[in-house]
């Protein structure tokens, strides 16, 4: 058995015991269309969370994947992003936003992929920070986004909802998974 298989299978009374290993929690695969994807009842077993996904929408332009915690739609989030595509580069910084971002959405021209770390999601002494990297191919040009978000709330994150901005649906083939990392 490969070393990874041994490490990933280590448990004690049904609980993961190895640190530094990602454990799958939930996976959602869109089979037709979906307005949003929600992971609820997130266990408090882990130190950090990670979202991984490939998204496809009918959008003609790449836009944020909206991420909200615990159904909070208030202006309690901040975003900072960097974008590069071909020979162009730009950045943005938004405070008092109504959502965090976990990446860029796939579009009609092709899918996008992302990895988003949500740090110390259960720590009730700090605001929650996430960082994501996302990429998609458009017009024979690679596009890369690096995004960090902050949720100005000390509540533990128990629910994560993801939707494509502004109101695009996820199409068949979209897959988003939630993992937990023991610290």
C-alpha cells in the first residue's frame, strides 16, 4: 500500500488522528443545474478547511465565486484579489462587501478550477480568513486569480454557501468538494 494510503487511513475510534492530512468531508456534483452549492453541519473536528472545485456556468465573462458563511449576507466581508491574463494584470481591494470569494467561475468558453483554504474556521476568538487560487482558459489565454477574503465575525463556520456571481447557475459537470485538515 502506498504511504499516502497508510497515512490517510489512520483513525482512532472513527476520528482522524493524523495531522497534515486532508480528509474529505463532502462532495457535490451538479448533474443538471444548481443556483448554489451549500455545505452545512460542518464538523468542528478539523483545524482548517479546504474547498476544491471545477466550475462551469453559462457566464460569458469570468466573475467571482461568491462564498458566504453561516448564511451571512451582510456587508461583513473584505476581498483582495490579483488577476493576470496574458499580458494584462490588475488587482482590486473591496471592504464592506456582501460576500467572500473562493475563486473565479467557469464560463461558457470552458471550466475554471480553484482551491480555497479557510483558516481556523472554528476559532471563536478571531475573524475568519480565506485564500484562494483559481484559473481558467479563455481565448487561448490562461487566466489566474489569487484572492484573499476576510469575514469579520468570530462565530465558528458551520455552513458554507457558494454561488456564481451575479446570478449564474452551475451547470452539469461542476464538482466542489470540502476537505478538513488537522493541525
